[in-house]
């Protein structure tokens, strides 16, 4: 369809969302994305996304192309040897191009070899999102008609952050158990836990009777006269708002109880594990007073005799709670939470949140009919300080993001933006992977955020961020490199040869024209010595000019392709991979070892690093990709579904990295740092809703941070 885009200057543009687009950093308008691709991509990957392809193009001066064509046959091979035939061929080519090259060097249209203007900063991404978020940290940043509602929500969060006493309790009075709507503030009570899977209290009178009998026995056994049972002490279903408040503040009832007692039909491991597999029972056990949970089971199915015994929470992780097998060595999220809530281990705020989400998420799909799609967030809410209001329209991500922003979560969402979870695992949600290390073997708490999440957007998995430095990625071609080259004696000689070669020719032509009449009418000269001197002089000028012309290709190579000391920073990408010996001539005109692979930028570089220095090595499947395409095909087959290989060239650090993504990213967000490197979140841009979509994550040197510009209010989809 046709959309209206409003840029950061407030100017609007109309455009059809037909193919992939990028936001032009030069004129701030959406443009169709054109991606340069290798020959292998054109031959073997005919299927593309919604972007257009073109061949890889460099912007090398024509005189350098001519000089390199002449000198290329004599370049040393991989063993450092120069073939004799190559030297002969180079000599013949020099004879062919020497004089034309000398003429081209004096033309005003020829690109200068002098250093161009060196930029200090990377190309800026001119993005700014104008629409209101669905939820914001500050109500002033929400829609005017929803800001007042959010203000009330914040007030209700503050007033409801703790339920000091249960609203109702079942109390023993005059030998009868009855519901007391206004119990005494100092009464001690038990919290009764069970799973509806065992007793079906919603539909079975027998099940409710059994639970109540067991609860009464456990209460008297503990020496108490009151207990809390959910279906009797919470509001009826016709009072939905009060019912939600009772359900989502149940955690405060647990914290204030004397004991938590679990009702089971029998003392069997299977029933315990069924109870432990339920999502809502996990907070009930973790928040239970002390380091243990009590179980009440019938001793004889035909009688009303019961037994009560306790289990330590840590012991329950081996017999009652089960976590899916993970690659970590920490015992699983439930074990860590059990140790934390019993005082055996102190987890950070990030560890509590990430492990709680993982533990609840593992239990969410297990034979469970959710009340809402955000039940994990509402169950998690019981373990935290501040609460959020239930919103039927919220997705799970939006609810957890709201909860994280309402609490001191130590920048959970900001760190989550920088994580790079395994894209092969598409079954688990983004939050369920938080407790696990990402593809860089980095945990959530290892990352220091460099941006701030200021709101939650209307779309799922989408947030609004501020103060994030952003870089544009160029895909259509390689621009002309503006570099500072080493100025040494060789370059001085090369300049003298190039500048004086034409001068010798011009003087030779000038002498020839000036003294042409003497050659035509030699009788006017007295004697032949002067004529011979003129011939020698003219021949000398032309001879020196010819010799300097023969040095022209070597001089051009030195002037245009010498050692690079500084280069204007740019991020340039292309689809596919190329060996450095093929890539560098496209950028600089020749291969002089300027480009290197970054040693730790992407997971692809893990096995290709120098053993002595922090230097990356070119993977063998890239080096031999042209001669042996099967190696590249093997790597491509291992990529996540829908992913393609892309190469990113950083001309500022003269480094190269390879990554995979579903779409070519056009923006790099410097959202955090870890391990002495920046986390650059590579994003594609959706023109229709002005949203950056996370495609991949790479690591970049820290000095890139100061060469990028900070941006305000960007919408990012994780």
C-alpha cells in the first residue's frame, strides 16, 4: 500500500511499500534498497527477498585500473615467486599503456592522488519516530487520551504494591469452619496450594470437599485456626476487577502466611511432579516462609486420616521440579531460584528476572489452559515489588516489558536488545532464552547498555529507545575511498616521475616546433654541429619522457595504492562472501594487505583466529569459495532457515566480518558493550511503520562509539 513517511525534519513523503527500502542519509527520504551481490549469489541463489540485487561495484580511479592491468601478471604468487612469463607480459603491457597513461595523468578529469577530505564520523542514520508508544515510562510521552489512564495506573501500582493482610480467610469459630470477610489483623494462617488437575474444584463437589478436609487437618496440625483457599477466599467471577486483584496479589498472601501446605491425593512422585509442573504453583513454593514446603496426603484412601510432612525447596528441585536439559552448568533456573529464596545463594536482579521467566516459561505450555496470553508476566509479577494492571490486549512481550520498566530490573530490556540468541531455536520466546548464554557465550549481566528504553510500542516485541548511536550501512556500491597514505621517499619519487614525465614530453614538442624550420631548411644554419645538438636535445627530452612513462604504472600504483594510515569510516555491505584478495582490489584498486578479518566480531570468526595475536584469519571456505564452491554450499546449508550470508566492511578500522540474516540490515545500533567491544545490533528498516527490525548482532571496536551520532526515539523490533 501507499504510506506517508515523516522524516526527522518533519517533512512528509508518499511512497508505496513494494520492495525493501532504506532511509537515505543524504536527503532523508525512503529509497528502494539495492544490494550488491557476488557472482556466486547470482548463480546459485536465484531466490531473493524483497530487495533488488546488482553486481559488486567499486569506485577505483581509472588510471589505477590501467596501471594494475599492466602490472598484474608480474605480481608474486602465493609462494612469493614472480613467473618469468608474467614479467614478459607485464613489459609488453607497459609498452602498450605507458604513453596513454602519461596523457591521462595530466588531464584535469583524472582523479587526484592527493588525500581527500577525511571524515571523522560514520554516515549517520537520520531516523526519528513520531508516533506515540502504547506504554511509556513517563505519562507525558503517551497519547493525550491515554496519559490520564496511565497516571491512574501508576497510582494504583504504588498503592497495591503490597497486600498487608488477606482480604478473607476461612476461620474456625465455635467448632465450625466459616469464611470471615474481615479477619483479625494479627491472626496466623496457612496458605493452601493444590492443582486443579488433581481435584477439579471448578466442577467437582467431591474434589472441593476433599481439599477442604485436608486443609482443616493441616491447619489444626500446625496449631492454627485459619487458612486461605483460593476458590473460597477470592472474589466471584462476576466481580472481574476484584477477582483479578485477588489472583495477582496472591503472592502477598503467601508471604504473610505461617506455612504453605500442598494438597495431594496420594504420596507419589508422579503427583508431586504434576503439581510442580504447573506454572502458578512455582511462585507459591518459592515464596513459602522458611526453606521448606509442607505436603498433606491421605494415609488411607477410605478414611479421613492424613499425614503432613515437609520438604526443603532445594530438595524439591531433584524430585518435584524438573527443568529442561540445558548446556549450562548451573543446575537450571528453578534450582537457582530455590537456592536464592532459601538464602543459600544471592542472585542479582537480572538473574532473578531471567531465571524466573525461564522457569515459568518452561511450565507455561504443560497441560495448561491460560487465562490470558500474558499469564507468565502476571505470575512473574508476584516475585517483584511493583505490579502492573492487567490488559487483555497486551502480548506476553508487552506485559513483561511493562513489568520490567515498572520495576528496578537493572535495564533488562536494554540488555536484551544486545543479546544474540541462537536463531536456530525458534520455538522458545525471546524471554525464555534470557537465562542462557547467547551465541557469543555472553550472559545478560555481562552487557552494559548504551541506550535507554523509554516505552513499549503497539506492535509485539517492539520497544522505543532513546540516546542510541546509529550508523547507516551502504549496500549499492563501494564509494571512492578518502584515505591518508604514507608519505615517504618512494611516493616523492613517484610524484616527480608523474609530474615531470609530461614536462619532458612538452619541452620536446616545444623544441621540435620551435626549431622545425631549421630542420626544413638546414642551409640557413652555418655548420652541422648546431643541428646535431638540436637533434640530441630533442631526442633527449623525448627519451627521458619515454623512460618516465615506462615508470608510470609503478608510480601510479604507489601514488594511488600505497600504505593506508587513515581512512574515512563507512559501513559497506554486500550479499555473499569474497576472498580478501578479490575484495580489496574492488575497494582500493589493488591487494596490499590492508583489509583483515575481525577476530571476534561474529560467531563465524570463532575458529579462525591467530594463535599468538588478536588477529582474525580468513576462513578456508571463503578463501577457496571460488575454486571449490562446495565448501560455501556446505556452510550455507547450516544457516538458520531463511538466512543468507552477508559481508560487512568497516573502512574506518579496515576490517571485514561475515554474518547471516534474513534481510540485509541497513542500520547498525550501538546499543551496548561487553568484553571490551561494542554490541552493534544490525537492523533492517520497515518503511510502512517506521520500525527497525533486529536482524543480527556483531561486535565492533570501542573507538567506533565516538565516531557515531546519538539518536532520539527510534522504534526497534526484537
